[in-house]
C-alpha cells in the first residue's frame, strides 16, 4: 500500500518544527550550570547513538523482509555508476562526508557558544542568515551574478532580519561576540549545505546524514576533548542531571528531524521543501517565548514572516528543481 502523498510535506514541516525547542533547552541547561562544550558533546553523541539504533532497526527489518542486506547500496558512490563501483569514488565520497561532518561540527560549536551570549530567538535568526549567504556563495562558486529572484530574496531576507532581530529597538543589549558566533554558525551552515548538495555523491539520505554525524562526532572529539578534560567537563558529562537535556537534544535536534527529512524530502521539489523546513524559525521563537519567557515584539513577528516569505520567494515560480539533502542544525 502506497503512502498518501500528503504525508510527505507534513513530515518535512514537522522535521523543521522539531528543531524549535533545542535552543530553549540549551538556555535552560546554561541556567543549571552546564557549559557549551558539555552540550556540544551531549547533543552529538546522543544523536549519533539514537541514529545508530534507528539504522540497526532498519537493517534488521530489511534483512528479515528480503533475507539479505546489501551494504554496498548505502555507501557513497559516483552517480549513475554500476554495481562494480571502483574504490576511488567511494573514498572521495567519504572524504566529502568528512568535510560535511567537520563543517557541521563548526556550525554547532558557533551556535552553542552564541546561545551562551545572546537570546535564543536572536541566535536562530542569525543562523538563518545562511539563506542569503548561500546566494552569495553560489554566485562566487559558479562565477556568475545571482538571478533577479535571488536578489529580491536577499533584500527580503535582510529586511526581515533587521525587524525580527529587534535591531531597530537598539543594539546596546546585543553581545557583539555572540552576534559574531551566530553569524559564524550561518557561514559554516552555508558551507555544509553546499557540500551535502554535491551532485557527484550518490548515497541514501538517511545513511548520508548518519555518516555526516559520525564524522562530526569524530571532529568534535578530536578538537574539543583536550579542552573538555582541561575544564573539568568530564564530570558534567557524567552528571545524571545532564541526561534529560542530552535526550531532548539528541531526539529533537538530531534523530527525529533527520528521520523525518529522510522520508519526506525525497518526494518534494526544492522550493516547497525549503519553505516547509524553515518552520524551524517560528518554532524556535515560539518555544523561546513559551519555555524561557523571552520577549518578542509585534514588529519582530512581522520580520519573521518577511524572512519566511524571502526564503520561499526565490523558488516560488520555479518547477522541476532537484530535491535537496537537508543537513542537521
């Protein structure tokens, strides 16, 4: 029995919404005395553990149903290659996945540090600057000017950001270092999306996300373990009071959205999928208001809607685009 086509946009929309509580959960953890490094390790390794469990169930189900499981189908390979894919393309694919994992680790590093200095609603707004950064990055990489729709989209995005960030009410309360790290998360997210959209690599979307997260965990462990040990963060990681935060971040920030996107994204065009997944933005701000009582003024909500319109504008009248692979946030 084929699933109803209406379920796919719902899954992508819910995948974006599931990211919403993450920022507020981290802010609550800071109030309980946990540090950015602790949350970085907790989110990534809990998320990896949960995704490995999902993968194990998937493999077991496939094996029981078909009597075999061909792991080669889930390894990175050149697009349109035959069953005897040479080893070199797969090695190149793994190297690209490592670059994706490293950029993903840098996204979370900048974002978690930013949350320690600025509000949750401002942090997610700064992260969403990847939308216009992506336009500029694409223009530089392809060495051609952005399209008219892309330029209008950038103007809408910047206008919406000015309103939604509350900058018209004054910047005195904004921590400039926090803003820099917030923009840094958007910059590395732009690079991450570009790498994940590499057309040379063919891989099942769920296992592509799992591999990316695995390499991100390796990058986090290699880069930050000395700092974690030196700061006494091991005791925080072993604290029972961290478990609820780790589970919420692992489920809502990793396992759930990746699983939902893996199912839904394959059936939707690029513009529609991008617009639906941007549900993360209002969800994050609503959670910040409800969970940690942040104040969001009416003109900031206007800015949020302008941002969402700007995200969708570029693709509103375009049909038949290639479907994206959506990375973690």
